[in-house]
């Protein structure tokens, strides 16, 4: 099963970094180059274990994913429950921890694993998919790092920290 990962150190505390990662709507689009559209499903208004989300990739691919873990401010995990025909499985986890020797800085580490279908094509598809997904995740975490310095994104994240039900 191919694994791709990327990490960045951002100039905010762990709780703020986690909150930035969970922003939604127009604020999310300010930093996340991976998505064109993302929303909660089934009436959910905030993230939590078991919540489903719809995500449309910037190139149009669509998936429904489920939060399999949600542990602010340290980690969040998701798995695809419905998606593009070529992914048999896709899951990811984002971890946040205080950066060693750097007060009020956080190390964000994102890791994804996946398998492709059909199985006969998987060895080639997974090699190509790993390269493409690695580029996307590197761009995404770089966007996240920029978001952690964007006053609009930070204001929204801090509002959520003050009132988690504000979404």
C-alpha cells in the first residue's frame, strides 16, 4: 500500500494549527489548493468522529470521506467511503505537535495511504498515483503553512477555538 507524507513547521501553537486545518468554506479555500469545494454532510455543522464530508478536488474528482478520529489539538484521521473509480482505498491522518525548541510553533505531519483498482493495473497506477498525490500533499501542506500566517484564516481559526460550535 503506497504511503505519502509531508510535514511543515508553522508559526502558531498546536491548538491554532489544528483549528486552521479544520477551517471550512471560503476561509478553507484561502489556504487549501487541494479542494474546489468541501462541505459537511447529513446535517453536520462541525467536525467529529463519524461525520461525513464531501470534497471536490481542484481537478473535479469527488469523494465522500468519514472522520475516523478527531482529537483536537493533536490529530485527525479520515477515510474515503465513496470516491473516484481508481481508488480502492484512501485514508489520511494529520498530526500536530509542539515543534522542538521553537516555542509557539507546531510541527504538522500529514500522511496518506491508498490502493488503486483495478488490481491488475495497481502496480503502475499506484506508482503514478503516489507521485501525483505526493505533489498535491506537498502543495497542500505549504498552503496550510501560508494559512497559519494569514490574518483572515487565523481570525477564523481563533473564533472556532473560542466557540467550537461557531464552525
